[in-house]
C-alpha cells in the first residue's frame, strides 16, 4: 500500500490551470501581434476574421485558414500519442507538455531561420502560425484529457459566464446550501486561471516589444514547470 501511495501522481491543482492559462494567453497574444492578426490558441477567432476579410474583400487569410486543420490534427495526434504512452505506462502528461515546450522553442528558431515576417503571406508567418497552432492543439487536448476537472485554459468566454453565475449563486444562496458550496469550490479553480490569462496577455505584449520571439522562452518554461509537477500522471 505504501508503495502504491508513493508512486501515485500528484493531485490536480488549480495552479496547474493557472500556469497553462498564462501559456495560452501569452502565445495567443504574441501570435496576434507578431503574425498579423492570427489566433493560435483561440482558433475560432480566425474563422470570424476570415469571414470579415471575405465580407470586406480585402486581406490575406492563408495562415488563418491553415491554423484550424493544424490545430485539429494536433488534437487528434495528441489523443493517439496519449493512448500509446498510457499503454506503455509512460507519464503521458509530462511528455506531451514537454513536447509543447519544444514546439514553442522551435518557433523561436523559425523566427530567425525561415525568413522575414513581412506580411501574412510570408513563409515565416505561415510556418510560425502552424507550429504555434500545433502547440496549442496539444495543450487543449492534454488539458481536456488529463486536467478535465480544471476550467478551460483558452476559452475565457465560458469561464467568465461561469464566474458570474457562480458569484450570483454564492450571493443568493445561504452559506450552508449545497449550491453555495459547489459554486465556491468552482470559484477557487476559476479565479487563478482567469487572473493568469489576463496577466499572460499583458506579459506577452510587453515581452514581445522588448525581445520579440525570444519571449516564447517564457511560456515554454511554464510548460516545463507544469510537466515537472505532473509527475507520473497518465
């Protein structure tokens, strides 16, 4: 029994979601600033921008179009990789989060090796957008499969809705009520992720203005921190 307890993975913590929310916000903001308005984490935003470009009959959206299938393929590949890693009794969460960190670091190399980020049609822009979209696809899949008890780290609209509903529940139900307790428990997980997301957007803007794509070293380090904390979690 003691051996089983020692080898058990650490519990899922709200701070894990906060770290990954910071990563998603940082990468999405940096991508939007540096890649001419491409969302790499909130990919449905690209669909809106594509529609706007079509309606206005101007603008190039090759990178935006390609990020959606890249994101979807990354999610599918992550699912298959996770199944294989679990079958081999390897720490899937740790390995996949490390792979996400590697992709973020690879984007730094792309920024200095592929070419100039002259516009949204340049090869450098498209390649960087695809690599970042794949990294965010991995993160979304891992959070859904392994950290499903935590709030989403990229879709803040749903989190804001839940935050308001839970606040109203806490305010309108007596302290001893079951609804009150459940809402308070959800709030303890929501506020760290939402706060980290807002901090991540600000940090990305400031860091990119200072060191450009080298700022991706920051979210890569955050991924590695969560990977280490994941331990043997499958």
